[in-house]
């Protein structure tokens, strides 16, 4: 069965610090990869997605992620975080054969202090 | 319009009540989903509807009964729930369940409390 691991459960950063959140998945076939963000009291929003092609994908709000197939990883990065980035971040995976079961990681709660 | 609208936003119900959660999208999406999210946990898939037919039931107890009356609407009927069913129930939709490159759009959820 597919599973998604996010090793950082809680991250605390100061504004302007750089961010990297880890995501590893276990699935042997082609995968589609996503990062979603859930701001306090708001719905899940898509930050970025990878289907194929360039393994470095850019998303909204200055976020990017790199797909490293050999490491089964899809880490999220941002060079300089802002207080407004305080939120919960979820990595998610679905098989590349069709979008049916979106499997989420356990989430990383990010707190950015001003 | 890229919204998935869920009603109600909050619901408190007793263990003997019958209630329904509603979800609506007007993006022409042909796949719709129910997820359950407990506090400080990731969303967990409950049901998937593909072209208005139930395609996935993740072994959800029968006290949860989904319904997809048409391609824009998704309901979740609740009956005889337990306090441990209290959670945020999320609806999502995606363009085509067979597409290789699509994404899910989520509603804001219904926060359900069972007393």
C-alpha cells in the first residue's frame, strides 16, 4: 500500500529563514506528487504539483519542490519564510495511472515567528 | 469558479439523530470525494464517486451513507453516529478520475460534533 512520510511534525522558524520540509513516499510505480497547505481555519489549498518532466517544480507564494526519484522524495522548499506562512503542510501522493486515492502524509505544522 | 462549497460549516448532533452533509461544485468535475480529518491528523479518504457512481468505499461504517444525486452534488447521510465520529469532514472534487494529471479541490469542511 502507498504511504507518505513527513518526518518534521513541528517546525518553528523566524521570518526570513529558509524552509525545507521533507516528504518520502513508498510506491513502486509512477506517482503524482502534491503539496497542500492548510492555513488556520481555511480549506486545503494546492501549493504545487508534480506529474512529469522537470523535477524542480515551482508553486504559489514562492514555494518550490524537488522530485528525486531515486530517493522517493519530494521535499518542499522556500528561501525566505514569512509570518503568513504559518500553517500546516501536507505532502500527498496518487498513482500516476489515474487520480483516485490521494494519500496524505501526517503533516508538518509550521510556525513562523515575526 | 474553482470553489467546492460545503454546508453546513458546523453541525452538532446527538447519537440518535439523522443529518446530512452537502457538497456542491460547478467546475464540471466528474470525481467527488469525502475525507475525514481528525484533529492534528491528515485527511483520510472515505468515499470516491466517479461519474456519479461509487467507486471506492474505504471500509467506512454503514452509519455513513454517501449519495451523489448528480455530477455537481455530493451528500453524506449520517445516522446513529458515535462521539468518536466527531471530526472535520472534507469534500473534494477533481476533473476526471481517469486523467493522469489532475488535482483535487477541497471545500472548507463541515466540523461535526457528536454528543
